[in-house]
C-alpha cells in the first residue's frame, strides 16, 4: 500500500507496519483510536525541520490522521533574539550556566503572547512540546480542554534560575510527559513516561539498495573498504563533536579507519555555524575525517551513511533521548555512546551496545568492538530487537491515544 508523493517522500499506511509489529498491534491501534473520533488534537513545537521533535511529529501526525483523529500541528515563530534565548534555556535546562539578562524572560513571554494571538488554541487536547511555547498555556480557553507539556529535554539537573522561571507555567498543565524517569520533577500534576520513537518505514530508517548506499559513499569520498566510524547529530556542543574527533584520533593509532560527522542545523538553534567551525578546526590535517553539513532534507543520505558504517558513536555530554542511537540500533549497528540522558534506556551496556564516560573511554570501547566483530554484530542484532519492542512510532501513537482516552474518561 506504500505510495510516493511528488516530493519523493513515501506515504505510509498503517497496514504497512503489520510485517514489523504484527497485524494484531495495528488492529489494536484502530480499536483504541475509534473512541477518540470527533475530538480535536493540537501539537505545537518550535520548528518544522531539524531535530528529533520535528522528525517524530512529521511521522506521528499522519498516522493519527489515518486513524481518524482530528489532529493538527502548529509551529511557533520568533526572531533571532527569541531563539537565542530559547537555545540558552535549552542548555541551561541541561545543566549549563545561565548568563542571560533578566529582560530575556520578558522577551520570551512577549513572543509567546505574539504566537498566542496568531494561533488558534481551541483544541480539546493540546500538547506543547518543550520550553519554547510553554507559556501558550495562558491562552487556554476550551472549557473541557486538556493541556499536556511534552518535555524532550534532560531535566535531571536543570539550572535553577531557568527552571524556576518555567516551572509556574508547567504547573498550569494537566500533565507532563518526560522521556526518562530520571527527568521527572516535583510537580503537582501527573507525570508520564513516553519514549521518543523512530518510524521504521521513513526515508531515514527503511532498508536501502546497496547500490544507493555505495553511491552516497562515492559522492562524499568515503572508502567502503576501511572501517567507518560515524556520529550523526546536529552541530551542537552538547553532542560533543570535537570530543568525537579526539576519540577517533586515539583509535586511528591502532586502526586504519575513517570518521564521518554528519549533521546540520535546526531552525531554532543559532549556534550551529559556530560549532561547525570548531569541528572543522579540530579536524584539520586528516583527510579521513569527513564533516558533512547536510540540509534537513537529507534523510536518505543519513540512512546510507549509517547503513554503511562499521560502528555508530553518540558521544553526547547531555542528551534528552538520542534518536540517532535508535536509528543505528534499528539498522543493527554496534553503538558506542555516552551514559547520559535517555541513552542508557537504549544502549544496555554489553547487551545492545557499549557505554562510555569520557573521550578515552569512548576510544577504548571503539577499539574493543573493532577487534571483536562477532560481538559487535551480536550487539547490533539485540539492539534491533530492543528498538522493535520499545521505540517505534506505532508505540508512540498508542501511548498518546491511551493518554487522551484516560484524560477524556477522567474529565
């Protein structure tokens, strides 16, 4: 039933997931969703392209629409000053110092008020994603509406000043969703655990023809005959791409390998260019380091690079969840990743991958897997099954439907 749109994106129908999750799971989704028909749902976030939230919503919303739900997805707007502030908030909520002046909080609220005047916040179920649009809750006007704050950020150690500013807004919601139990906060509202997810049939995760994969390697000058180490992430300091280069240089002393750093920028992240410059400086002098600044419409290229890789790295300093880890595990790739945020929910040490805590530790684990290809293959296979059970888009859809039904019955 799969078809192709004019833009080349594949439109996927629910029945296409049956070979992956089983026909009974698809039937259960339809049965659950039937009780929600006629109820309106609104998703709101800060960018339509770039980053894990947009990638989830662009696949989740059509699935819920096919299930017969009345759902729409809105994206807030803002100037550079707004996104510089929200990027600083993002880093601060991950535990970084906060140096913005007090006026930045007023600017943040002013942009939320502008978006509130532009958007129609009249749905029965409203899901606000992350801090950028959190203050839209002041526009709540549906008499029986339910508002949920979905936080994709690691809130285990938030900067107190920023969290104290945001918390009063979060408290106004009917519930909050986090990606890990460690991120939960002391709030007077119910808190829910939702794993982020990937779509196994998306352009970034579906199986590719070997000829296409080889063509991508040839295009970027990557040698398929030597080990390829890859990290796919935005150029963001919290993803520590410079640390990846340092770990690679240690591994390079023992293995004739290549490093691929593939990423891009999100619309709501103004720091990308500066971090990319730092990575280029760190990689100087080694033709085997391939730094690829890819546009958001490069899912097939990302897929091909992950598919061709010998090993996938995710050396984040802080991480909400890390969907690039999910993508790699789905492709049966061995993964070496930092033990931060939601990554340990995916990379179970010595079972679905290997965890590390430093540049040197990352290099050691990479060397260990390159020296033990049979173990690397076993970890990849077990990781694939772990993703199938917990982190697919159909499971995400089921969690949202179940939450909405519970809210409806409680109301």
